[in-house]
């Protein structure tokens, strides 16, 4: 039987699976960019925000991808305002969450902190922005790296995606810094209920412009009214001549910048020889406010000043360094423009308007020190013509030691002849009470006085009382007053004697 020969088939080569084609480079690059951008956006969305207290407000700051950049401030539920603060592919979102009641109450209880609020807010924003930058860098790196691991399943391309995301964020931050426009705050774009804000309050640029116009118009108004008064005056009993010493008495300016234009106008119109400021020129007495005092050098007349309870010793030291300024304190006397002035600074420093226990006693003690110094001046043969204190309670202590005492503090004008013959003249607020003008139903008026002194006797002959409309008003009134002893047919009153008390 024939043996069947079986030939084992030699297995041939197994056909390989077709090799997977490599994607083109631009496709890989586009995929990587998509992973980077999407991962960075998810990272910012999940963890890229910080809660920052800014002054009395609680806010949330966030970076968002954007084609136009800028800053958006959301004030819920009123709406939002947008600022073209920078041009970069990231936008800064600031959400004002709520007003912190404790920090807000602290500002109400201690208004002196308002002077440092701008620096505090700037510090808070700087700190929040730095924190946001660090957190955002971490967020984009984590987000892009996590998405890279999910897509590529390998650590190397995932880390590359994270590094590229960080590079893009740093480049965006650099672009934002290079294109930063701080003036964008002057031209915000409002939305929601805030869209009516420009028509109600105007933008910041117009507010500044209109306030400057208001100052100029008020100064022009007082000039024109005093010219009219000179023509139509019905008080011929006293006509100041060129030899008369004219003193402009101002007080309680309280940081109102309009006051300098008004004072300058009065100096020119009345040919003022010397300006007397009985204090509270400042509001909080901080070093940041000192620049407000610089226009004093250009008012056109010597400036005599005593410290009020809103003026600090730092304010006093700054004024001592200005030209044409004479600072009086501790009862020391100085002769300025032919008159001898003596004054004392307020013993209280209460910029927050709190009244410390024993304030009245300290004022009376300061007045007694001033009266003692005045008696010493008289004994030395150099008597003072005018005593100056901020508080009327301190000025009353000099009764009988000087013909005239000047004070302020009360924010309204007053005149009285005290028991022993000294006339006490209390000036109103030449700053219209400053920011306090908006606290009441009606704004406080701006008040000042021109005091006329006989150059020979150095006694008060008459005074013009000037009152201007308060904040936003343009009214003016000038009235002339004569002491009783200067009125027709009156008998001159005796000169106060330092030994009368």
C-alpha cells in the first residue's frame, strides 16, 4: 500500500497590520494648542480666583480668557462697569460680593481712617493681584497638564502642555503690563442699572472740570458783589482809607480746595494786608494732606495761623516751613503788617471729631496760658493787639488782656463784647465745613470777614461779613458792621486793662 506522504505546509509570513499613519505636524501642533487653551481655561474656571478684602468690601478677583482684555467690575445687582485698562488675551473680573459690616462700621466710628483709605485700597488690590497671579499660574499649569495626561496618556507631552500654558499666561501678563492704561478709569462703560450713572454724576473727568469752574465762578462772584457793595454802600459813617490795616479772618477750611481761590480773590479785592487763620485748616492732619497747604505761599499776603483740633503738630511743622507763614503757639507774639498777634494752638487733637473727657478744662487751661502770656507782653511794654485761639472757650479766657480775640471752631459767625471789654470775634467755616457740608439737609455757607484796623491806634474800626453759598450754590452776601463805639454819636469804650480781672 502506498504510503501517503503528507507534506506539511510551511506557514508563510503572517501579514502585518497596516502601520498607523503619523499625523501631520500642523495637526499635532493644533491639537497641542487646543489642549493647552482648553486645559488652561478649565484650570482658571475651577481654581483661578481669589477672595480679597478691598477696603470695607469683600471682592472676588478672577482672570478670564478674552479677545479684548480690559477690566470688568461687577456690582450686583446694580450692573457692571468696564474699563479699557489693558490689551491682552486675559480679562480681570472683579466681583463686589458685599460690604463687610465690621470694616464699614470701623470707618464710621473712626473717620480719620478715610485719609488712608486710598493707600489701603491700593495695597489690598496689589496684594490681591499678586495672589491672583500666583494662583492663576498654578491653575493653568495644573489644568493643561491634567488634560494633556487624559489625551496623550504620557507624562512628557502632558508636562509640555503645562509648560506651554504657563508661558502663554506669563506672556499675556507681560502684554497687559506693557499696555496698562491708568486713565481708563476716567472713561468707564456702564451696563445694567449703572448705565444711568453718567447722566446722574458725570464721568470723573467732567466732575473735576466742573468743580474747577465752580471754584472760579465763586471767586468771581465775590469780587463782583464786593464791587457792587462799594458803589451802593449806605454806611458812610466809616470809609476805610488806604492807610487802614485790612485783616482777612478765615477759619475751619477743612480741606476745601475752593477756599484758596476765594481767599485769593478777597486778598486782591480788599487789598488785604494780612490773613489770619484760626485753625482747622486740615481735616485729619495727616502728612498726606500737607500738599493742600502749598497754595498759601501764593495768596499775596502774609498768613498768620494757629492750630485747630483737626490740625496735627505735623501740620504745624509743615506750615512753619512755608514762606510768608507765621505760626503762633504757646502765647508767643509776633508783629505782622503793623499789628501784634499772639496765639496758642488747640490742646486737643481730635480728627475723628470725638470729644475727649476733660476737653473743656484743657481749653480753658490753654486760654489761661495765653492770657498770662498777654499780661507778660503788656508788662514788657509790647502789648498784643489781637489774640487768636481756635476754640471760643479758650479765647474767652483772655477777656480784659487784649482789645480783640479771634476764634473759630463753631462753623458759624458770632461777635460779642465780653465782661471786661475784650471783643470776641468767632469766624464761620471758610471751607463751608469741607466734606461735612453734605451731612445736613442744606450745605453750610462759606464765611469770612474783613477786619479794618486804624493804623495809629491799632483798634478795630469796622468789619465786613462775607457769606457765600455752600457746595454747589453761587450766592453771595456782604454786610458791613461797626462797633457801637464807632457809630455816630457814640462814646468810645475804654481800652481793656490787663489788670481788670
